[in-house]
């Protein structure tokens, strides 16, 4: 089944030289193969002509750029209250568009959050529900039957590109980006590889692109271990990713495009933290160089400001190409802030008024920035309290593109909120589950947030967010009926998956 193209095809083996050789071994005559190639070339030519004609007869759908930061906290941007780190371009984007104050990531760590973003299914239904590590990596891959937002838009005629960090399948896996609706990929496939900002290679599609860096592996790790700390630093991966994004936009400006720009900033290089004591890798500290701070603090701030400047360059390019008013930009983060670079969390207050960080299911671990910008369509200077999360992105972009493809999601389109048109549906509840640290579940409904740990069997802590933003007062005993309602939601949302079992030692739910 050729899902990504949604056209009849005998088998995906035809997409690769390996597949062609395999078919020849089965005895298929070369003349038949040649005829099939001619037919397919003609078919694709016809489809390209039909797509161009279709855009002539109906309004061309807008371009979409989804920018995802990595471990950026709710309070890391000036427009969300940051007082020290400078983010003028993202602040400007928010002032000219819409800033969401109740937007949530798909999970509290990388892979499951990105799976929710791509598939529109929350972690009680999704296939990838955790970071698998190196022991059983394949369970962190999307499957052939998973339908991604990229596939939905690709079938509507979009040119689709993923630039940055993927983490949901490598070249040989069914989750490889080119098998999941992306026409083009550049960046990191492995999230462990993505820890290092000075790697020895990146991927362009399925090919490794050598870089000029030299990496020392942690002691005791095998030669094929992808993490480490660079001893020769020449090519900074974030800069390469930013340039590749600009190139993709230039090359596809004439047609509808979807760019998933998954920055790795400000994630730490965890291996460098352990090896040299500083995981905040950046070429220069910039405006923070003279601050009387430890280097990891300077690096953390400089990384975020560097990303901010590159978002600004992207917006500038859209304006130069005169396509900014036909491009929706969404900016968010995959989970709450980390404490893995050996920097001082207290200095920057990255989770703002909320409690908890990455790996917590309190608000600080899952409530993230969301900025929406589309000149002429999204009114400037808006702040939205609409409650939404990553699962809503797929149905939102599907509605925006005009796609009528049947996709099973847990999301609700928030396009009415963006455009200020029509009736906005609301969620009955949002749901998360997390399998590390002994496991836990969480639901958000009305002004209530509830956490149960361990999942399925533990007691429920209930918090009234309207009166207790920091989630310091468990009011489950005062409101047993609300706590019971939370449990019923958790039971309804969780569908067991054989790949995912609780692991690790329990930790306090609010930390």
C-alpha cells in the first residue's frame, strides 16, 4: 500500500533500487518493469498538471510553517514573562498575531509529544508513548498505518519538508520521515544523536552528510554510539538547520508548502554535561558574554536568543518573497524546560508561574508557548485562553487545507479560534500518560488538573488551577466527586499497549 501518495501501486518495493532488484529476482521481465516506469512517469505528470489546474480553479491553500523548539519552557520567552533572555522576534510575532495561554504539549518528553503532534492521538491511544532509549529503539518508530499531518497535507498537493529533529523512526524503520508523508528531510533522525550540536554528520533524506566536527564518545560506549562531546567544533547543527529551512522556503514559494521546522534548541547535550560539565552548546555567548554567570547559564540564554533571531530571519524571508500573508506560522515547544545543561533554573524561571519541569505532568512540564501568526487572517495583539494541545494541530491544519481525508484523532480543530470565525468546539478533557519515574497519568478539565501515580493504581491528586497555579494544594478530599470524575476520564482515555510498561522509581508528582 502506497499511503504517502494515496495512489495505486503494487508495493513500496518499487520506490527503491533494492525493491527493483528483489522484483527481478522474482522473475518479473525487464520489459514489464520499463513499461511500469513509463506509466508511472506519465501518471505523476498528469497529477502535477491536475494539481496546478486545481489551484487555478479554487483558492490555493495557505502555506504552513510549524516551528517546534526543544525543551523550551512556558516562561522562556519575553511575551510569556521572561525578564532576562532576549527574544524580540518571537515577542514581535506574538504582538502581531495570537498568543495562547492554555496550550499544552503532547507529553512531558520528546518522542511521545512529537507522536501526538504528528498523528493527532493522545498518549493513551498513540503508538509511541515514551522515549524508548537504545535497548528497543523500534518501538519508538511510527508504523505504516499511522497517518501523519504531513500525509494529510501531501495528499492535498502540499510540498512537505521536515528540517531538524525527528525521533520517530530511522532509515530502515516504517517511521522514517520519507515514509510518513515528508517529501524532504534534513537533520537528525535519532534524538540521542540530536543531543550533540556538533555532530559528525546529519541526514539529508536517507543519506548521511559528513560534517567537519570530531566527537569523543563517553567512556565505555561503542564506536557507533551517536552521543558525545565534540573536540573539534566547526559546523554548528542549528545554523545548518536554519539555513536549510530558508532554502526550503525559497525553493517552494511558488506552491503550497508545509515546513515542520523542529529546532533542537534549547535541549542540552546531556553527554557533554556529564563529560565536561556544560551541556549548553553554542558558538558564541553573544550579548550574554560579559554577564557574571557560569558558562552553562550564558549558553542557555544564548541558545534561545539565537533561535529567536533565526525565526526572525524566516519571517523576513516570507516578507521578501511576498508570501507572508499567505503563510500560517505556528510556534511551540515539545514539553517544559529541562535542567540537564548544568545551568541554574532559578536564574531564568523558565516555567513561569507553573510548577514542574520536563518529565513532570504538572503544568510546568506540559503547558507550553503557542504563537500563531498570519497577517490579514489572524488579528494582531490577541491573547487566547482557549484550551488546546498538540493533538489539535492535525485537525486544525486538515480543516485549513480543505482535506476531507478520514483520520482518527483525539484532537479538535482550533481554526475557528485562529480566524475568529465560526463556533469553537471545546474538549471535555485533555489527557497524558508518562511511563518513566514509576509512571503517572494526568487530565485537565474545566479549571481542574488531576495527577495519578503510579498510573492505573495510585491515588489521585487534584488541583484547582484557578486558585493554585503552582499546584501546591491537593484538594481531592474536599472535592471527591471531581476526583472521581478525573479517574473516570483516565480510565476512558487509557488503552493498554504491549510496548509500554511503567519503569523507574516513583518521584513526587509536583517535581
